[in-house]
C-alpha cells in the first residue's frame, strides 16, 4: 500500500466514525424539537436528577481516586508474589458488566457481614448511598489504571534522590511523586467522574429506579424510555452528552 493510500484509508475511517456519531447527535436534537412529551417534564425533576448525578459522581469519584492513589503506587513501585494475578483481579471492574457487578454487591449485602454493614451505614440498598457504592465499584478499576499511568511516567530515580537527601519514603512520595503526578491524577479524576455520571447498570441494581429519590440522569433516561416518553429521554441525554463532552475535552487539555 502506498503512503497516499494508507493516509487516505486512516483518514476515511476516522471521519466515517465522526460522521456517524454526529448523525446520532443530530437525530437526538431533531427528536428533541419534533417529538411530543408523554407527560409534562417538571423543572424540579430535571434539577433533581442533575443535582443527584453531580453529587453522587463527585463523592464516588473522590473516594475512588483516594483509594486508587495508594493502590496504583503500590502496584507501580513494589514487587511481590502473585503481582500479575492481583493486578489482573483489580482490573475486573473494568471488564465486568455493571449489572453483574451490582448484583455481586447486592448478594454480598444479603450475607451476615453485608447485613451488618447495612445496619452500621444506615442502609445502602435502594437509596442515595447505594448510588455511590454502585458508582464507586464501577469506576475504581478505571481510576487505578489511570493513576498508575501517571506514576509509571515518573522516574523512580527522583524518589531515590529525595531519599538520599534525608526524606523518608512517605516524604519522598508526598513531596516529590505526588506533585509530579498531580496533573495525571486530576485527569484520572475527571475521567472517572465522567464515567460515574453515566453509570446506570450497577446503580439500578443496587439503588433501584425511583423518581425523585434515586433518579440520576441515566435512570431518568431509562424511566422516560420505559414510559415511551422519547422527548423527555432526549432532554436528559442532551444534558449528559453536554457534560460528558465538556469533561472529556478538559481531560485532554490537562493531558496535553
């Protein structure tokens, strides 16, 4: 294949996918302006879904990144037995169906230990806490991978130099590694936040789909489709698309 043909092929494939996605978006916008709503979409319901989604995504993403930082650092800087096996197991939330993951959590919460956790936390299933738990376990694998990439990009020699200057391992981590990885960690946070915002499968399994209670934006889309209200679904999808595109663009700017 000549250079010209190769260049044409890769450009064609790229633009074809872009055009298809734009057609999807165009069909959504058209549906928004032309379809009739089955029921009046109350502004308070829209704002409730937006607020709940933003709040739960922020809490779950903060928790996921806080957990991902020490785990990713451990996987990056230490060598131990069964490391590949453990690393693989920690990737499970990345490939497992969110519904299956949510079902696993739900089944665990029905065990003796799970029932005890339910009592101590004041109840997880079918409530606000259930949404956070669902989002956390869906995004934690992605968080670990992204933070690990940030640590992998930092030469361990910087930490070794700090250690020779009298820093403890923790001080070298806090004063050298974390500042150098800060941009990558922030980028990881934005990425998992966007993923948490769009989470549905595990959320509906653990927290259910109750209007004005566990109604995140993806749940509102599901409830709208379930009642054949395509117009309302289009409203929520457009909101989700706008927020997701903004976050993804911001992530790329940070990584540049």
